[in-house]
């Protein structure tokens, strides 16, 4: 019984390896939504749900992308913890 309880308590920690998706959604709504909200406006970035569905979307790929400058993306400065939260939010949209 103790082993089963320990396994259940360990599971949430494994699911949150990257960051907090709730905080990530708040950050995305305030910092990223202008371009990523629908992904349907011409010249705008794809919606986060579309990014999440891409087979290449992993925590590592998103980390590299967010920590590298891109000419088409505004220079939004997020702390590493905020980046992890946004990454967790995007990955939570994978379904």
C-alpha cells in the first residue's frame, strides 16, 4: 500500500517536468496572443494548438526555439521559468 501511495504522489511531479501550464497560459494570453491567438490572420504566427499538434513539437524543440532570436518574432523577453511555463502550456494542448 505504501508503495502504491508513493507511486501516485510521484506521478504529478513527472507530469510537470517543464513548467506550469496554467501560468504559461496567462503569460501566453498577455504576451503572445496578439500573433498566436487564432493563427488565421495573414502574416500572423500559427495558433499554439497547431504548434502543439506538430510531430516535431517537444519540450526540447520549444526550449531551443524560445531561447533563439527569430527575425519574424518580436523581442519578448521571458525568464527561463516563464519560458518553461509557456512550453508547458503549449505541450498541454497536444491531443
